[in-house]
């Protein structure tokens, strides 16, 4: 008898241990995650005529339009400390990262349906890979921002080395909420449309192209802006990418807290519900 | 006794909304109007069987009998509602070939990605690209996006990737009907090789004649229940005479 050495063993009685199973999977499947990210980038860049992905071109065009329209309004005599276009670009980049990451992560599972209903791959892998791809787009679109900073004399401060921190917390935030959206999207097709609308509204509620001085007399409006977690990512990113200073501690706390909480909650709820969701996939 | 596949009293049931509610809007409207008709579907009901090494286990039954659901339970995609499934070893599913392939990527990229999705090491897959395209007969097109491949080429490529290692468990859903005569003979030979190498094979097919030549044991499913389980000749014969 030739004994077949089994390294893989599946027992349906083994229960998923929420959080532990998923994080083990993230680690165990890191090779596949890397391939999925590369696939996403390859496909996007291969398809584009200009060699630049639309995921990067899209925010750049938005920035160009907003700059033309608002530079006279917000740019003049402002207390921004940097040229308006730098302030604007940093804002749009964070807003784009948030919405692209969330939508990519939220639609990843339904988009991989063809594979997921035929072979076993932990589905959470696809959401994480999509969010990582969005993070890569964010990193790539930072190149024009840093170029603007150099050209316009704003310079690049040492705090640039801290930028990976908001990047990673945003990755956690988009993966976590993305997983919640991903399981809901299996049941209801319009969940992704709703997500698109809601993220767009949330992005208007943070000072991307406008400045806080616009609403400084309205405590209610200020509160509405500040409870939005994405605001704290934006403040932190601006402080580190061109400000060369430390953001207020509460912004750092809110950023870290929302990222960790969203990831833990998203993974936990996903893990508890996947048995019920998968039969509908 | 530790067989590659053991299924004990496997039941899979789920709630299905008859009204086929697909959006939140519809769900809200129908809930308010009390139009939701939810019912339980028993896709599998108390199914028990074992598949040994080197065995070719055929699953037959009319449409909706639960064959595809059973394949998904073995492939670990669907967890059973009650009962227990144990699968020892790596499972290579070949259910509707090519679903893991992205048409924008080249054959090389697809092989590495597809193989990694099947649970293999990406580094190992990189080395296997050569033998895989050679076996599939597409070595000239290894760096061409697979969107320009014919469906036959895609089928050959996917089969070649899936059977590149010797999986302990091979799950096959109507795969042997893909490809021309020469390829069918070639894939048949490789299947035999896998089976002799110790794989447990589960085959679903509507082609009873083909299964008669291939299978050693068979199971006849009807509406989620086992109608007959035993030697292939008996079960397949019984199924055939039932109309």
C-alpha cells in the first residue's frame, strides 16, 4: 500500500473560529493575495490606452476640474499653508482611496462568484486583495501629489515616512466594512449601488476641496464633519504628506480606532454569517 | 478506516424566497405587503457514502437531484447543514472548467493564478508552466492573453492545470466531454493515471454509457435522497431502466 501523505484535511464539523480563522487565512493565502493584487493591476493597466489606469486618471481629472473652479475661491489669502492644489489633491486622494477601496472590497466576493462556487478558497481573501489593490492605486497616485509639492515649493517633509500608517488603517477600514457589504451584496444586488451613493455623500462631508473655515460658525456642521472617521484619515494624511507636523491626538485615535474596529467587526460578522450567505451565492 | 471521502448523513437545506427578492427595495416592499413566501429547500437529505482510493464513484440522477450540490459539499464550498463530511487530501475540482481564468491575462499568468487558487504554491506553479502548456498543446501561445483562445484550448489548459499534481480527491462534473477525440483519449489516459496513483474520483455525468465504462461504484440521487448505492453496473443499470 502506498500511503498518500495528506497535508490537507477537511472536516465539516470543524467550526470557523471567528477572527482567528480569517487572520490565519490571510497569512496562509498571502501568496494568492499577492497574485490577485497583481492580476488587478495588470488587467487595469493593460486595458488602458495611455498606460495609466483610469483608477488614477479619474481622481486627477476631478482634481483638475475642481482646481479650475475653486482655486480663486479657496486659494486666495487662505491659511492653508500650501498652494490650494496641493491641499485639494491630498483631499481627493484620500476620498478616492476610501470610496474605491470600499467598493472594490465590497464587490470582490460577488465578482469572484464563478470561482467561489466551484472550489474552496476563503472568500475573505478576495475582499482583502481588492482593498490592497486600492491601496496600491493610492500609493501610485501619490506620485503626482509629491511632484506638485516639489514644483510648487511646498517641499516634502520628513513626516512622509509616516504616511504608511494612515494607508494601513484605511486598508483595515475598507476591508472591514467591505466584508459587511460583500455578504449583503450576495443577498441584494442594490447594496453596491447604495454603497456608491453613501460613500459619495460621506466624501462631500469631509473638507476635500472646501475648507473648514467655511463652516466654522456652525458647531452642528463641524460636528457632522468630525464624526466622520474619514475626516481623521484626511487630517492625518495632510499633516504628514505636506504639513510636516503631528495631527491632533484625537484624530490619530479616531483613525486607529475606526480602522481596528471596522476590521474586527467586519471579519467577525462575516465569519458568523458566511454559512448562510454561501448557499445564496 | 480512513477513506479519502466520508459523508455521514449529510443534509443541506436552505431558505429560498419563492418571490425571488433580489434588491433591498423589493424586500422592503414585499415585507410590508406580506408577500414573502419563504420555504425550505432540501437539496440533500441524509446522504451517507464513502469513496476509497483508486475508486471512481459516479453520481447520477435527474436534474435537481442534488448532484451539483453534493459536488460543492465535497469541494468544501457548501458546508452541510447537518451531518458530517471529511475529505482527506487535496481536492482538485473540475466543475465547469476555466472559471478561474481571466481572459485579459496570458496563459502563463492564468496558470499561476488558477493553480494557486487550487491551493498550490505560486512558486511551484511558476516552474510548472512549461509542462502544463506542453500537455495542453498551447506552448506557442503561453504569453498570449487567453481571450484569444478557443473554448477547446481553454478546456485543455484548465484540465492540464487541474490534473498537474496528483490530487487525492478529484471532483469531475461533465468534464470528459470537452475537447476533440484525440484530447478525450489523452485526458482519459491521464485520468486513469491519477486513479491508479491513488486518487479518489467522483464523477457527475448524464452520459450513462461513459460512466458504465469508467465507474467502479455509483450512487443514484433523487430529490436529495439516495435511491441506490452500490456497484456501478447495478446502480447505473437500475437508473437507466427507470427511464
